[in-house]
C-alpha cells in the first residue's frame, strides 16, 4: 500500500515544473552551448588593455571588517524575527585577509539622514516580477528605522544606455527637496551598469544621489552572455504573466564582457558621491540546482563565481569593498523560494538569504561612511 505520509506530486504539476525549469534555464544562460567545448571568452584583439590585480591596486578600499560588525549586530538583534535567518559567519564569506572591524559602537536606532534605497533590478525583471510577487517585506522593514526602498521600472530586455535614460527620468520625477542627496542607487546584476551609465550620461541627477552600490553587479560583464543570443533572452516574454516588451533588443550585448570593459575604459565615473561593491561569493554547496550548470560553465574560467558572474567582475573600480556574501546570484535579490514552494524544494533549493537584514546593514554602513567622509 502507498505510504499515506508521502508527499505526492501530480504529473501535470511535474510537467509545469519542468516547463518552468526550462525557462529558468534561459535566464541562467544555459540554453546555448551547454555541452559545447567552445571557449566562453574567444580569442579577440579588440579589447582595451586589461590587468587582473589585487583590489587595493585598483583603488578599492576594503572596509569589510566594519560592514561585518554592522551586519552581525543587525542579525543578532533582529534574530529570527526576520525571514531566512542565518548566523553572520554563514551569511558572509571570508576571502583572503579580511581587515578587522573598527570596534566602534553600532547604532541600530533611527536613521538621521533618511536614505532611500533605489533598487534597479537585473535583466528580465519586468518579465517575471508579477509571477515572483515579492511581498514588499524589505521596504516595510526599512521604514521602521527611517529608511525607505523603491524599485525603478526599467526595460528588462533593453540595453544599459536605454535603461540609463529611464533611471534619469524616474529620479527627476521623484518628489525630493532640491539638491537633497538622499538616494542610494543600488544596482543588482545588470542594474549596476545601468546605473553607472546613468550617472555618467546625465549629470543633472547627481545632486540627488548620495551613493551608488553594486550588489552582485555585472560591472565587468558575464562570459555567459557570450554564449547566448538576444532572441533566446526574448523567450522571457512567454513567462507566466510577463508584461515585458522587446525593448531595444540589446540587453544581452550590454552584459558581454567586451562591452562592459570597453565602456569602463572609455568613461570616467563622476566623483560627486562614493561607490560601494557588495559581491556574491558563495560556497559551492550554496549554489541552487538551476544555477549549477551555469556555475560549472563559468568554473572553466574561475570556480569563484555565483552562477552568473565571476567574483572580481562585480567590483566597481575605485569603490569601497563592502562584503563577500555567501549566496548565489539569485539568492541575494530574487526571493523565488519565498513564494514558490515547488521551486524552493527542487530547482531553486538554496534561495534563502536574510535580505531584510542585509539591506538594513548596507544602508547603515553607507550612512555611517558618508558621515565619516563629511568630517
């Protein structure tokens, strides 16, 4: 007799799950050449001169020790009251010689600057955001402490140049006091280069910006983009409930390493505000099943990747290094596991991460760092 305690999944449910998995694979960059031996980065002399050097020699300040103090304090204080709690040492990855903290007191009270986290999402976000149905828990949590969080709508399948203009328009339409530098622009994945192009191309928004943060940002691009086509990315328009358009059909090109590195070589970032980099550097066992194949493909270049990006391609030049996070690319910012139990138990099985605590700690770190710079 069948075991009454066993959880059965119907064949239609399995078919729906596998169909959705196929679409998830497109996002993960697995559809083309999944079994090919073609190099992810092919030979080409059409590249700016490059050098892989220690972060300190690229003008990057390492303040991981202070961020760890703040993040650990938030986690210890909030504890299990927030979803997806993990101990601090499990949520962060120690890479190399992490500098010690300052030992200064961590203030977990009300914000005095009332920073607003302006989140710019990654590629394809507007195709699956309705299906994802995030509950707004991050913004709700931040408002308890005098912060706020909004998500900007950009074209999920368009280029960084196109989305930079949309970012500019959205910022100028915000009801803020004149020259009130309160916005912390947080770019996730492709959202990070979208932001960088916006602050370079549109100086009229800079007076409103307090800081720019890359979170798992595709600053140097992803080699996976070399192995896919825009038409395959366009399949995201068939995602359940998708509302996205084709846009300018150049989104994938904006993710290619040659495009991103050429842009960095040709453009100087304005020094009106500081830049920060939060990098995903998961332990291999923290990679969800859906990202395992793309992780293995990138591992042909470097096993230190999050399933979509190499760890050193996530750092803004001359920025402040905030943390290395023990989360894969999706776990940091795409809460699939909270709203889709079947995927959480199968394909997206390491999607849990204390995002509310992370963003609170990030804003507190930025606020305190801005205050120190002003002295």
